[in-house]
C-alpha cells in the first residue's frame, strides 16, 4: 500500500527558507517517479518539482527555478524539497505525489499523472 506523509511546512518570512520532507512507504523511490505539487487558495493544483525514478533527473516549474531543490534519499525512502528565497506567492498547501507516470520529462510533472497523494503540508510566507 503506497503511503506518502509530508512534513516541514510552517510560517516563514519572505526571503526565508523551509525544507519539506516526504516519507514514502509501500514502494521504492527507484520504482516510481515522485514530486511536489502545490495548491494556493483559489488556484488549481500545480506541479512544482519532480524527480525521475531511473536517473534522478529533475524538473522545476519556472516560478521556482533557482530557489527550490528537490532531492531523494533512496536508502531512507525520503524525498525533500529545499525552498529558499521564499516569496508570498509560494504560499500554498504542498503535496507529495507519486506514480508510474511521474517523471522529470516535459509534461511529466503534471497533476493528472500522479496516482498517489499525501495529505499535504501548509506553507505560509508572510511578514
């Protein structure tokens, strides 16, 4: 049974940093691609960053390039999202999601490609 549990969200000032963690169980990280998605109030859920299962290639949405870094620890079955230089527009519920169709390729980090979702963790960027 696939399970994803996110942690690490919170309130941070603009310009600050947070590291989100996703504990995965029921599958191996080199079996499925995995990624981070977010949903801001009144907006559709969107892909933020994904990592491919095989070569560990990464994808970033343009809005977070150069500020966010996705990584995985295959031995611990953990995925992380390091978020730096946070902005108010990064405020959202962040979800970890996985599935066989998730990858770092073009159109591989899209909501409908994910089959399994975590419960989400709130990130609020505000002064």
